C-alpha cells in the first residue's frame, strides 16, 4: 500500500511536519520553562512532529508510532530524573525486539 498516492498528499505531510516543528521551536524559544502545561504541550507537539516526520521517512505507521513514543518516553524519564543509561538501554532493547517480533508476525 502506498502511503502517499500523490504529490499533493506528500506536500501536505511535509507542510504539516514543518508546521509542527515550527510550533515546537516556538515553544522552546519564546516560552518560559516554568509552566507545567508548557511541558505537556511541548511533549505532545514533539510527539506529533516526530510521528509525522518518521511517517514521511519510513512510510510505516507502526514504526513511526514506536519511535516517536520511544523518544518521548526517554524525555519524560529524563525530566523526572530517572532517565539513566540503563533505562535507555532497556527501552532500546524493548523497541528493537518489538520491531523484530512484529516483522516476524507480518510475514
């Protein structure tokens, strides 16, 4: 199945991705970091930007959602102070083995 059947859909995807990245950049540059809602908005915007970007690169919904969730979970762990090398290695292993598992099922 072709994800982007026409150039119009591809350009809409690229435009949406650029818009989301502009929003994330705006939050980083112009907002004060003390607001709790800002952190949630930043993580939601980052998830959306990564999801659309990975979808444009991989053209696979499952892989895009997996990698976007992986990055956001690592940032949440780092924000809460428990994101050390061991947790990142365990999450990386879980994502890699999950991808291998789903690749075996899809065959």
